[in-house]
C-alpha cells in the first residue's frame, strides 16, 4: 500500500516515488561480498599449444611448394618437379611408401601471397589419400 502523506490542510496524497534505500543497501552488500571473495578465487591458467622441435627429424622430407601463381612443385631428395595437385599427391604417397622404416614427412610450403583456401585444399587432398605426417613448413622468427 502506498505511503500517505498528510499536510496541515488535511488532504492526503500518495507518494509515487520508489524507495531506493533498500536497493542501494543490497547493492553495497553485494559489492562488499565480491570485493572480499575476488582475491580468494584462483585465476585459471590456459595452456596454449607451443611449437617445439621434434625429438627426431624425419629420415626423408618430402616438400610440396605452392608458388604465388598457385602452381605446385614437388621436392624430394633435392629434385624439384612442377606437378598438378593429383600428381603431387600420388608422388607423395609413393615416396612415403618407398621410405625406409616409413619415417618420412610431407610438408606444405606456400608463398605468403597464396590464398589460405589453396593450402587447405592441398592438405585435404593429402589427408584423403591417407598420406601420413602432413604438416606445414613455417618460417622461424629471426
């Protein structure tokens, strides 16, 4: 029921204002609770992935280079041959099968101007052909 105010004239009128004092009291109590508990909460640490050198480099490194014009070159044992995507995938699979101990890796090296879509397409084709150890060749920071 709204509060009634009476004045000396004998007329009563209702106060149509919201009483803010209880609201402010509750907010101050919540503020104090958060200020006390915040230092007690241990900050969570996120472990981000890192890039380290492998324990043992692969015995044979097969490289597929994507040039600026999106043409492919297949590099194996120092020989560089321009190829289409399907031929490069077949050559990578064959070279991995020939490697002793199966210890070979296929890396994709792309020019900085090449579209990301092209790199992913090459990687997808290699994975769908069941080529093992496919990775990206990165330039180390100097």
